[in-house]
C-alpha cells in the first residue's frame, strides 16, 4: 500500500496527482480563470467549494497535492489536496478520489482570523495522523466513479487565462 509524499522523486505521486487534476481546476472555474462550456457548471459531486462559506470560498490563492495513496489490491487510490489563502488562511484539506472530494475539517482552518497556534495545531495533526489513516484504509470507499467533464481535465495555457495581469497598464 504505497504512500507517496515526494512529487519530485516519486512517479506514483505525480501519476495520482494527475489522476485528480480536476481538483484545482474547480478553483480556476469558480474564479473565472477557466472557461466553462455554455450552459455547463462544475458537477455538484466535484464542486468542493460549494459547501464553504463565501468568505472562505473566495480567499484561496493556491491548491496543491500533498500526499498520494494507492491500494492496488482494492483498486483504490486517493490524493490529499490543500487549498490555502494568503498567510495560509483559510486552509482546507481534502481527500480526493474517483468518487469526489471530501473535506477533512479536523485538519482545516476555514476562519481567516484564526491565530497561528490554531493553524499550527491543525497542520501538526495532519502531518501526524493522515499517513496512518490513509494506510489503515480509513478513507477507502467504493462505488460509481464521478464523471469528470473534459474541460476540467484540459490544461490551461501557460499562466492560465490571467496573462493580462502581467501586461503593463498604459
């Protein structure tokens, strides 16, 4: 039951992060950086931002995969994604698999006013507990995989749709 935490040196990490690359694309779609086809929206089963407060939803700067896990015998794989804002607030941790995303509130800090001690405690809990919980199969589930629209899987051009931000204002 491999657990990967090194995106630079573990091909399994990159392979599983690629499998769930739609997760950061949801943020891009929500923020208008990714065009959605006429009449389409992020499918509710993939829209990890929909259950967040408006304040948290529009405070994220970055989304990154931090862990990847697979259980080949069971045919199961998941990744852990962190969405963070300025000064790491808010900080949301999700387990993502072929069946959709699940917020892990015990490792998340969704209040922008949270003090450093509370954020550090949440990060410490995640570092100490998540690997063991993954290896124990606590997040493993089965069912019908969620269909991911092609437009959430397509790479954006280099720099995304916000290249205009780099152009000088005249």
